[in-house]
């Protein structure tokens, strides 16, 4: 192929991949493959300068603008970074910088820091106040995301006295790995789509139309550039600038360090390669910067990137491999999850031979077929997933994959329920479901029973020693000791572990029961509000719904679970076996101010729905009957009250309280401030 032809082809591909990545947050190829294409294009353009064009993607920073946010022209362009991929290239870059500065390699001082895999952001402060925050966009014009950025808790909204009148603080918006896990746990609880990786979650969260949604996402900001637009700071070192930012309350990378000389710099940059998985955020490389601002000035920048900084890219977390088969696994709720069986491939330090395909729609959307070459991704500790298929020109593909209609474990029907994207095995007796339920019950996030892993559960089930989680508590040492691979000693310790799990708090039991949509967050709310399983089991739907963090979907699921006769039987067994089923310190959240008091509410109370007001009473230990009697403690009279309730209260001499006093009644339990 002639260079001109290949250059045209590369430009087209890069523009297409760039748009998929930046505009749709949906990469088509692994980052490493993309980088390789850009490098090939640059090399060809360098070798054929007559073919270079100003609008070639090699000359642009990348990223297109979306339509939702207003454009912001950056006071100074937000440049990108050039990349190197190994130590030789890194040393070559450093040598060029030394030559440019006429310095021996041993005497140049560098800052070495993580390259956070998030989104670049520039925050402008005028007279100490945050006035605007913008994404990078194409480097020259970005998007105004000020409202959303104001909801990020670690972004200072004001700078301390003495800070310059006009500065821009630039850095990366990201989701810490643990926050990402929690966000996805929450999405799962709510039956909503999970995010593929922290970067996509951060991008989606920052570019929300509604800043209330951004506010619920645990975004963080880490700064790595101070743009002193009024040139009023007398600092001459980048690391000193970072110290100043830290004093102003910004997060800067705790792992950054100053290194004197090329050798020390290279060594430090390699440290990140071995420690990337220990960091609290995803990184896709290491950034090396010349520390002295004067030296930076002397080195200058190209239109795309500074010469005084470089990104050392770490080996990709995405790899391509062959899709050997698509199979379906059955989870504890009966959910049938398609997964890819892969030709084993090393991704992010471990061999991956299986990867999730999430659900039927995802398989169709990604259009992955048996025999395809596919991209496999592993972000942090997340389960590996198939990102997409790679088009191989001229390769014949197999037919699109069809979701099976029967369960591979029990042959029962697989059904798709209502609007959900998931398919379920609806046979409650499906052995795969039973086994997964028990494994989940014993797992670390639930009852945390040591020694009760997948294999052991499978054995206990197949030997008929247990059928349900509740049976675990009456297991006898002699019976367990008979299992293959077990002896008196290990049986003893397993049974002891199970017995000590009886004391686990109610929230852990609730997680363990695997009630649909109830994850750790909702479980804690429920346990805290009711304290005892028996109280939760009796709770009316309206009260469940009114709890913070428990919406209608979770409430209905809990309500239905509690009314299922199987649940009652299970609980009966657990109570008899001595399982505690209560939450220590549950009253910590809500003080029981109304214990034993019957309070009737009539008419509208500001800030509450009817059910909400009743729920507020019940949660504090009171009752809220629908009619007034001699036993009524008081009647709360709101907007447009019912005439019969008011006259009945008058007739019986029951105290009446204006709705404006409702909050006080809830917090003190008394009728007037003096009582
Ligand atoms: S410095 C003029 N430092 O990487 C230099 N960038 O590929 C501006 N990034 O747009 C960038 N961590 O979004 C710098 N410690 C770090 C970084 C970092 C992540 C991102 C940033 C930038 C992109 C360039």
C-alpha cells in the first residue's frame, strides 16, 4: 500500500475511534491499539512531510464536543501529552530535554506522578471564588460543567485569602476504585445498568444534565496543574505549586515525587508499573514533568503537547483474544448471565479465560459471535468483560448467537420479566440457584462464614445435609466429618464458624438472604430503622418506601419477600437455631420518642406525604391509626383536615396539635415545649 493510501486510511480510522471514545464514551478498540495507529500515522507523516495536513488527527488533541453544555474557550489551551511506551523511548525523551536545556542527564529535576484515568477539567477562580469549570473538549474549547463540578465534595469552592485574583486549577475528575464498586453496587440494587469502568462512570456522571444526579455520584478531583493567569505567584517549581494547591485544599497525587537525574526518574516511573493495582484509582500510565517552570518555558510546546512532559503508558488493561463459545450461568436469583469462553489471555496481570457478556441485549448490541476476535477488558478488580468484536477484513463470521430458551442447569424455562434486560430461570427448585444462594449467604459481604466456599456448599447439598441456608445452623459435626476431604478437626472448625455467625448483625443477614434489589446499603437502612427482623417482617409497604435510601422497587421486593411462606419457614428455623437477627445500635439513627403513643394525622402536613407522616411516627415507635379514640395521644391537624376526626377529638378531649408542631413532636415526643 502506498503511504498516501495508508495515511488516508489511518486518518479515517483515528477520527472514527476518537469520536466513539470521546463523544459516545464507547471505545471501539483498546487504547493500546489506538495509540499504535496514531504512532504509525505520525511516523508516516514525518517520513512524507508533503502529505502532512493541518487537520490531520495527528495534529489535534482529540475529542469532539457534545451539544448539551455551553462552550467555554480556554484561557490557555489544554494540551495533551505525548506518549512513550517503554524505557528506551522515555530515556530518549529525557535526553532530548537535557540537550535542549544544555544540561547533563544527572542534573535535570523531574516530577513523577500517576496518570489518572479520568477526565481533564479546568476550574477557574476569580477573586478567590469558583466561577467556572470546563472539560477539555478539543483542547481549545471545552464544555461548561460548572454546576456539576460544584457538587464534587473535594473541589474547594473558595480559595483562602491571599490567593491570586485569577487562577485556573487543572486536573482530573475520576472515581476512586472503591467508590466505583459502591456506585455499581447501588446501581445493581436499584436494578439499573452498571458502569463498565471507573472512567466511563466518571464521564457519565460529570456530563449529567441534572446536577442533582452528579451530586449523588462519588466523584473526586485531583489537581496537577496551576495556571497563574495573572502571573502573580513567585514560585519557580512545579512541586512547590502542588504544595500550594494542597494548602488551598486541593487533592494532589500523594504518590508524586521529585527525582534528580534521568536514572532516578526512570526507576521511579517503573515503580508505578508494579504498584498500579495498589493505588486507590485506575491509572493508565505515569506522567513525567520537568519540575522547573523556567526550564519548561525554555523547552516550550508543540500545538498538541508540551515538550517538558511525557506520559509513559503502562501495558494495556485490554487485550484481544478469540471467543471460543458463549455459555449461560445461573445466579442465586435465577438470573441467566451469558458469558464468553475465551482463549486464555493475560490481562492486567492475570489470565482471563472467561468474561461476562452481561445480558441478552448486550450480546446483541456488541454483536459478538463465536469465532470472533474480541477485546477483553479488566478495570481494577472488576470482573473481566468483553468490550466488542474486532472486525477482521475478509473473515467469515458465524451466525448471531441466540439466547437459550431453557435453563442449562435444570431445563426449566428461561423468561424475560417485563421491561428488564435480564432473563431468569423461573424454577425456584433449580439446583444452581439453591447452591448460589447458599454460597452468597456464606460470603464475605454477608454472613462471612470461613471455610464454607463453593466446593463445600456443593458437597453439603449433594449429600443432602442441607437444602436451604437455615439448615446450616443445625449441621452436626459428626455428619460434616463424613464428607470427603473432611476430618473431625476441620468439621469442628466449620461448625464452630457457622455457630459464631449466628451473632451477625441483622444487616448482614439481610444481605445474605439475597432479597432482590437489597444490597449492603439498603440492608443497613432497613436494619437500622427496624432493629429486629420481626419488626421488618411486619412493616407496611408505605413505611418501607419512606425510608431514606429505600425506593419503591426495593420496598416492594422486601414486602413481597416477607410475605412469602418460604421466608417465614426459613426464619422460624433460624430463630429456633438461635440466630440473633437484630441490629446493634439500631436506635442510633432514629430515636424512639413516640413508643406506645397513638397519633392520628388529619390533613396535609408540609414536607410529608400522608404515608410519609405516618411512617415517621411508626419509625419512632408510635402508631398512627386511621381514627380517633380514647387511646389517641394527640391529633396532628394539617391543611384541610377531616371534619369527623376534629369533632371526635373535641368530643373526647384529645389534644390537637397544629401541623407546624409535627417536627417537634417527632423529636421530643411531647405536646408542648414545656411538657
Ligand atoms: S498534565 C500540559 N498530569 O492525561 C500538560 N495530565 O493524555 C497537561 N492526565 O489531558 C496534562 N493524569 O487528562 C497531566 N498527572 C497528570 C495526569 C494527566 C492524567 C490526563 C489529562 C491529560 C491527558 C493527556
